[in-house]
C-alpha cells in the first residue's frame, strides 16, 4: 500500500504540486498567527502589575505648558480629597499610571551594564493606590534624607543588573545621576498586551511640573462625584491657567486602551479562520476529485473488502505524505526568523507556535480527507468496474 501510494503521488505530481503549495501557505499562516496570538495571550495573562479597582483618574495640566511649583497647592488639595468620606488614598504622579500611552525612557547603568529603562515619577502614595507588588525593600517615605536619590527598580532590571532581586538593595545605579536602590517590585506595564520593559520609580518633583496625574482610590462601593472633585481642584488652581484634561474611572480608561488591541486580535483571528476554511474546502475538493478519478481502484478495493476505515487510512497516508513535503521547506524557511533575528521573538514562544501549527495542519488535513474517504467507501464495485 505504501509503495502504491507513493506511485500515485508521483503520477499526479502536477495536481499534488498545487496541493503542496496550499499546505505550504496554510502552515505559514498558521505559524505567524500562532506566534502573534500566543504572544498576546502570554502578555495578557501576565497582568499589568497594578490593581485599578475603585480608582478614579484626573489629569491636571497648565494651559501654557510652563513648569511651576505645585507642591504646596497639591499637598493642600490631597488633604481635602482624603477628607472625603469614601476616599482611601490619593496619589500624584507623572507619566506613570497604567492604561495611558505616556512613557519616559532613559538609560540605567551599573558596572558597565546599560540598557533602556522606563522611568515613572511617583509620590509616596502611589503604592497605596495601585498596590504594587514589592518583592524586597520598601516604598518611598515622605521625606528622604540622603546623598543619593532613592529609586525602586523592577524585577527584570534587578536581574539584569545584579543577577537577582536579593542582591539589589542599597546598590547605586546611574539613572541620569546616582540613585540608591531601596526596593524591587514585580513589574508595571502600561497595559496587559504590552511587553514588560525594565522600569524604575523615582520620587516626583512637584516643585517643577506643568501637569500632574491625580489618582483617587475609593473605598469598596464608593463612587466619585466628578463635579465635586473639579470644584475642590479649582479651589486651588485657577481655571484660566489650569485645565482638567481627563476625568474618568480607571476601568473605563482600561477598556478604551485595550479596545484597539482586542480589535486587532479579532481581525487576525477572523482572517486566519477565513483562510483556513477556504483552504480546507479546496483540499476537500481536490481529494474528492482524486477519489472520483480513482473510482475503478476504489471499486476493486471495495470488492476485496475495504471499508471506510481502510480507505480513509490510505487517503490519510497520502495526504500526510503531501503535508510533510510542504512542511519541510516551510519549517526550514520560517526557522530562520528567530535564528537570524529577522523578527524579535522568543525561541520558546516560536517553538510552541511551531509545534501547535504542525499539530493543527495535520488535524485539518485529516478532517479534509474524511469526506472524500466517505464517498469512496460508498462506491459500488460492480458499477465502478462497469464504468471503467
């Protein structure tokens, strides 16, 4: 049977060449889609590194974008906001909260190791609001007395600079100046689908800011009153000079930020499914046509007692052989992507997607062969031989 199948594959090489091309394209589409979707899934399940439940976000900016000393007014404002019945914590930060596109980057260096780092300017209450996971050390205190500015770095930066989280405390890193590492936290990303870049927290300087992000943490079940909040804020900041650019629950901000990526994921999934369905229908048609042309052969096989299982096994072997002929060059081409660094992808992720794509294409081919095999199993031997 094996030798006969290979002879059939060779004798129908023109038809099979088209089928091999279809399988080649199908595999590449499956692999690219798998890499993309698995990567997004892994990033999403990793989380963002912050708890945004019961939080409300306001962005206050100076209309002429000139730096001013906001410290005293913001300290008094914080006192008034925290005195509201449902408010637990209030935090000031700049380009630091999740679910915004703002990001500052600079180089971090220690002992000749240097890499780009996301810098987040935060106050001593940022951890209270977002519940950052501190792995070792402590968060910022109200006033820090020391020669070097304190800094908290994330786990990724700590492992890159010092080899481990435990070895990071009390080290001096160069972060646009000497900074003392007082703690290490797990991570903080701008959203679930973003890569976890190395990052660091440093104290915000409220004496020289043109704007500030205000995040209010409410007690469970507490609800913000936007008009009340704006009234309190504008009691300290002149409306002619300052504006509240954003005022929204963090959950709404999260939904808005993730919406674009979710649409992208749906589009990739729909395109992949559409292409897979079309290729499967094409393969069913090709295998069905092949069975019709081999009607006499199928009639003889039926005469000798072949049932649907045996015929299906024969066609399955032939289709799997064609699949292997398509996969070998496709794998050799696609494996060059991570090896040559054509596209930055983790080798573990690529191998997972590769294994998934190989399994899927064999499953899809097996499904495509079933209906033609069912038709062949219904061939009446006498009628098939009479037609021949």
